């Protein structure tokens, strides 16, 4: 029986495995998926998790729950030797081992792209994982709790100053949701006024959200400015040492919360493989998602999602390739699974082709924006469109129902403002009072 190894359990990996177990006949192939995490994170929901609109566990999908006919291994693939058809799997506990396969599917996704700016690695946090979204939410609420007890001054200002670097979709949605959260918190903290809470958006380009039109982008900027976000366009972060933010426009201020959303790069796991990559470090694949080298197709190797440079046959892609987003990753996975099944059965493969359905973003409670070609919808209607689209797009009906239940409860019961920041150090209370042997 052929062995199919899927490296990465994000959108592309999860959907590839899901469709393979649906379309493969019993005994036709054995499918194994390897990922360091036992769940898929629905990343479009991370800003709402950070704002407390969605319960964190409802924004992830367990692999073992829904991949019943797939072997799920929670570990890292640290090397791939495709010439000899084996991968090195390294678990968190225990010794690495070699896994032999016939077909490898690389869907390892991407990581946050950072630059060697002083202080960023020590002070900043990303918005790429569910753990980061939870930490940001707890930080915002905890800082309100601390600042409420302080007199006006530098320490209070530092706690109530929030900085976000990166004006793409992830950055704009995150700062919008956090601004909405902060505004909602004010009613519970009478000692903190609206003008005491400062949000800074730092973007190196002269605009935000390049996926939408310039006119729509300007509307988003006006909306953020009206809600109290300070905008720093054509500005770069130069230093964040000890939380002291220094910008290229000369502005300097202190912040306890610096969020980094300035793009992504392909997973560095590709460096441990003998598979071909292009100049940006992505896996080289052709339109049918088979890996391709200088001498043609590499048999038994496939790729999709953020980790792969997939040609965009519509002509709309940046540099001729599909942009790294969930819309493409999910659809590429379905095409990839069909092509693998076709190849196993001796049928022809089909090229991946998908016309962009537009871009939709949530900008905090009651605000949204949708863009499709020359059509732009803004405000409350777009906000409902955003929630409707993503509420239905998250995998599995049990997750869809949980998310819609979150929103319904939020509407009738209000925002949950409880912070569980202490969960990051769960043994602290026990250790403080635990009895110890006498010296």
C-alpha cells in the first residue's frame, strides 16, 4: 500500500488529509500527517480571539477529532531526503526516527517575517498562533487592571500604549479589534479615560491593506483615526529595546505591548530537505501542485499553501504567484488531494485555478470592509459579511456552531472581560505557599 506523508497540519495539510480520507478507497493508500501541534488554527479568527469575541478553543480544529482514517503524529519533520524517500520525525519527547514514504506532501505553512531590529525579538509578540492571540488579550486586560491603580505618569502611559507593526490584513484587523476591546473596557474602569489609551499603527508603506483599492484603504485609515488610532505611514520601527519604541519619523514613546504582523515567510523546515526552493525560500511547484526542479517534475513530491510558490493562472497574483492566504490554501488542498488520487489511479492531473472572490475584513465591533474588483462595501453590512463568511468557512460544522454561539452570547450578554493571564504561570500560587523541608 502506498504511504502518503503530509508535512504540516494547517489549512492545506488538514484539508488535503480530509479529502484524501474521503476520496481514497479503503486499502488504496495509507495517509499520515505530521505537525508539532495537534490542531489547525483558523487564523482569520485570531484578532477576534484577542478581542474576546471568540472562545480560543473554538478557533482551532482538532486533527484527531476529524481525521479518523489518517495517522496523526504530533511531532516535527526536521529533515526530508526525497532522493531516498524518507523523512526524519522529531518528537518533543523521545528520540527522532526515520519515516519511509512513497509520496510526500509539503504543507508546512509559514512563520512571521521579522527583521534584526533591536529589541523586537525580546519585546514583541506575533499574531500567528492561538497562543499569541490569548496572550495579547490577557495583556490588554491586565494592563487596564494595573493602570487603574496608578496616578498619571510614565508607568501608566506605558501600560496603556499599544503598538502594532504592519498594515496588512492581519495588522489592521488586530488593531481594530483591540481598539474595540479597549473602548469597551472603559465603562468598567472609571479612572481611565478614552484619551489615556493610545494605539499606534506603524507601516513602512504609504498605505494599508494592499489587497483592497486605494480609495477603500483611505476609508479604513479614516475610520481608524476617528476611533483614536495614531497612524505612522511610511515609517519604520528602528528600535524597541526595553519597550522604548523609536520610529524613523523621530517619534519615541514607551509601550508594554508591541505586536508584530509585518508579513510571513515560508517555513524554515524546507532548509532541511533536498527539495527545490525558489529565491524567496518557497517550495517550487507547478500549476498542478507537483514539485518541479530544473530537470522537470520530481515524482512523488507535492506542495501547497504558504510554503509553496504556486503559479496563479488567473494573472492576478503578486509576481505571478498565489498570495499566501486561507482562501488559496484550502482550495489548493482540495485540488492537490484530487490530483494525488488521480495519479494513483493513472489519471491525468488538473492545474489549480481559482479566481479571487474578493477580500473581507472585520474592523472591530460593527465595522467591516469588503472589496471585490471595483465594488467596495463598508461599515455594518461588511461586518456582517465578514462574520458570515468566516463563520461558515471555519472547518467542521461543530466548530461553526460554536463560533456562532459565541457571537450570539456576546450580543446578548456583552463582552467577557476576564483575564486569565495567570494561566501562563499556573504553578505560581502553589509554589508560593507550598511547604518545604526545614533546613
